[in-house]
């Protein structure tokens, strides 16, 4: 088997299937309509299709072990034996233990879930402590390598690298276990070599962020140890999402054979590489094609960057900047996009072609590369929006003092202590999805669709009244997704038909594309909110998605600063807030779950981002009166890193994920003197388990230790769209009863 790396590769490929086949198979297994053998057969078919697709595209270095039933970080945890005892004790099969860690079971809550660096992908946080017994379990990687081999395809197994794995893990001092973990990786590499694996890929993206000398030394020690193994595959260390910094020379000083550098998000990696001196014959894998966005690569500019790297290294391979996990599978099936936009896009399949083209161009020259694209059409520009932005003043991002607002809101809303609410969405039933499908197919007209959605809104309102919730929601039955829904109603956005991307587990989203200036064509939510409010005397929240989250969960234009695009979206939302207020909606929630997600990985870049991110939210929400209560919601991120920005949003109430982390975020809020309303989530909605009454009471007591009752709200972690009605009703019943018990005491 060849020991040369090859000319072209990708760091990973979408695993969900072009038609979300993985989602359907996994959910069928959870529903017990598919057994384990049938699930594995479906997975094997998806894997084979990906490898054959990459081979047929003439990619000459193909990864494996990038497939996952739920999450690749969880897969690495299983591969090194980092399965907490609380899951081992359940006595389940290996597959069901895996899903218990991902989703929880009645007896045990799931592992924590948080964002994968600055993407909208969520990973499961490994739990490492002094008692964790690592044990090599390379079976999955060996199986995939063998399956590909049977197709005549030699692959490169991929794992999360040991240093990044420990930095992502939950534990008091994860690096105290570095030597034990590296020994386990050594056993895995040895097993791979014995199976005939020529190359292994170990991903170390954590090192594009700020790292201490001790953390960089740990990285150096790990790869020195692995590189000195007598019997192993060649090691390719992949880094992505930014510049590698001081970790670059540390890795070059180890015996690894190849190093991957992101030259899209981290163009400064070229200067670092030049300053590093002789590369000792190492292969540099140049990430020249953006794996995180869907725009076509400027191939001639990429060749220039690649040629600079070629002058520094003995061998250069072209790659994507990161895994293609973050983009849709194939552009060719999108038949309804504007041709002027279509010609500017590249999804995963097209990006593979770009990688192959660039690899050939670096070897043979650029004569065969396509011509550059023409300028963007003039109609994508909106001069009125640009004039509004130019006329903004600091006053447009400022509300009155919170103390006065709180008094005015309480006088208007008359809420009890510990008010109960939900985050926004209610279960998206098969009937709702069917109605949307019929509307798209033309077998259901707009009038019939509206009637079905109104019936669901009434059902949701009556259910919440029956349960005894204090602040209600309309349930969002009309919304396909919290970002896509708005993108489909705003100018400057385009929607795809098949552009699915995995967010976590079996959850997939279709991010819209921001290609031009953004403006609101008409009110987007007012009719639904006012109808819901007409059904009840209790306050109903108007539900909007915030500007930062709309950007983060879209494929955003790259031809102007993100701050300008965020403010354009914020102006559209500001107009929507004004219309909701005029329609007598007393509470407006503007969700920003992606606030932490989009935070730059380097500290030096974070203040500028947080300034414009907070500014955009305040621009969207500062046009309403003091007695209109503004909520926001954040979930599944490391909030301590942006806790000051959360405070600076100046929302009247912030609901925040807290159940999996056992209310850790409340200590961060207390430390900065946070003094407004807060609703730490007490029910983990990403798990199918129903929390008990006593469990919720305990969570609320824990919250009350950090937040006074007059400011504490009671709510789930997130929206309920992924849950079914039986579990949602049972859980909300327990939530309301727990709040009542705490109020009574």
C-alpha cells in the first residue's frame, strides 16, 4: 500500500446522506421499527456510497471513520474507552449504550451537548476523571477500513486527536490523564497498522485557539510519543477553523509525517509556515477550499496560495479547510435557485471537484481552470437599507433603565413569582410536516394550510392553559426552522430544497443563503401571534430569531463585513418588533442561541465581534416601549466565555440552557452581578426522558441559591419541536407543579 499522501483529499464528508437517509434510519431504530442489523446495513450503504463518490471524483486520498450514528467526538470517546460508569452499569448493548450517552435514558441523563468550535454542529462532551479507565476499541475504524478495502478503496481512518479530545472533555484537570490516553491511542494506531492502514488522521482543531505553553507542550509530547511508535501508520495531524499559532512549530518538531493547515480561516498559517524553517520532508495538506461555507472557490487565488506553500514544502496536498460535514451534499439537485446565484455556489460534491482541480493545477499549471465569475448583479444591492444603516445613532441601540422597565412590565403583565413559560416551539407532528409537504406540492392551498396551522395554534394555547403555564407561546407550527422561516420572507435570502446539514444527532437543518442586502418585505409573524393572543387572556410571546443567530445558521455572504449584514437583519427585526407591539403583543422573545457559537477562537478578535453582535441585538430590540418585555434565549454553548455580552444584550429576561451542566451558568451570571430576569432551563429537551417532579424541584432549588425568586423564571432548555406530545405534556405538567411547590415554600 502506498505511503505517499496523494495530491488531493478532504478532511471529511457529509454523513447524513443526500436525502437524510441516516436520520430516517436512526430515528426508525429509536422507534423500534428498525432493528440493529437493519440500521447497520443502512449505515454501510451510506458509507460505501460516500467512498465511491470520492473515488469517482478522482480524489486520491480518501478518509474513513468519519461516519457517525450521532457524533464523531462521542465515537472517539467510545474508541478510547471513555464511557462513564453510569452508562456501563445500565447493562445495555454497545449500540444502545452509545445512544444512552447521546440522548439519555430514564435512569441517566445524557452527556452535555455544546457547540463544535464556531460552527452550528453540536458535539457531546466527554467526561474524564481520575477513575476513567481508557481502553483501546478500534473496532469501528477497522470495520470501515475493511469495508472500503473490499471496494478497492484504501482509506485513511480519522479520529479526534488526543490533545483536542482532552481539551473538549469535562473534568478538573484533563491533561493529568494525557499519558494514559496517548498510550491508548498508541494501541489503536498499532492495531490500524496491523490491519494494513498506511495513514491515520488525528484532528487537533483546539490548537487554532489561544493555548498556554503547557497545553502546547502536551501536544508536542503526545505526537512525539505517537510518532516514535515502532509499528504504526503514517500520521496526518489535521487542524482547522483558524491559524495554528505557536502550536505549528511544536507539531513540526515531532515525527509526524503530514500537517494540515486551514488557509481559508487561517491565511496567516502561510507566514507561520515560512517562519518555521526547514520542514524535514513533511507533507503539508493545504486547506484551500472552504469547508464551512457554500461559495465557489476563487481557484486562481487559491492556486497562488498553494504555490506559496509548495515553495516551502517537499510535498503539498490540496484539501478542504475543514470537514465538509458543515455544507450540504450536492448542488446539482437544486433546480429552483436563481442562475446568477447557482453559478456562485459549491456544495460538498462540487468542493471535491474544486480540490481535485487545484491539486492538478499545482502540478500542471492553471490553463484548465474556469474563468472568474462576473460581478454580483446590481439588484442584489438595496440602497434604502444602506441609507438607514448610515443614519443610525447610538440612541437607536438603547432602551430605558431596567428598573423602570421591570416595574412597567410587572404592572402590565401581573405575573406571579417564578413565572412559567416555554422557549417557543411545540412538537412538530407528522401531520404538520405533511401539511407543509402538501403546500409545497400544490395539493393544499394557502387557505387550507392556514386553517390547519390555526387549528394547531389553538390546540397549543388550550394545552398551555390547561397545564397552567403563565406566559404562553403559539407553538410555531407554521415554521419549518427558526432561521429558514425568516430567510424565506426576507429579501437578500435564498432557500434550498435539499440543502440539509447535520446540526446534532438526527437533527438536520436547511440553512438559507444570504447573498444580497437584507430587507423585510412584509410582517412575518404578526398574524400568527395576534391570532394566538386572541384565544387567551394570558400573555403570548411574539417569537423572533435574533440577527446573530440568523447569520450563524445561514450561509452568509463574504463580500462585506459580518457586522453590516447583522445590522441589516437587525433593522428588519426592529420593524417586526414594532409591528408586534402595535398589535398589543406584550412579550417579545428574540432568540440568540448562536451568540457564543460565532465567537472568534482567538481572544484578540473577540471584542470586535461581541461589540457588533451585541449592537445588532440591541438595534433589533430597542425600538419598543419600556412596558414591552423583551426576552432572549441561549443554548448549548460555553456561556462563561461571553457572560459579559449576555448581560450587555440588556434583555429583560434571558432563558438559558442549564440542565445538562447542572446550573453552572448561574455562577457566571452571579459573578458579573447580573440583575435582570433569568430562566435557567430545568428540563433537557434534547433527551427523550421525562424529568420527574422531584428532579425539577431540586433544579429550581439549586437555581434559587443563585437567583432571587423575584427574577427567576421556570422553563425548559430549548424549544419542544423535536419532542412528541406525550413526553412534552408530561414534562410540562411536572415543570408547572415543581414551580408551584417552590412558590408555596
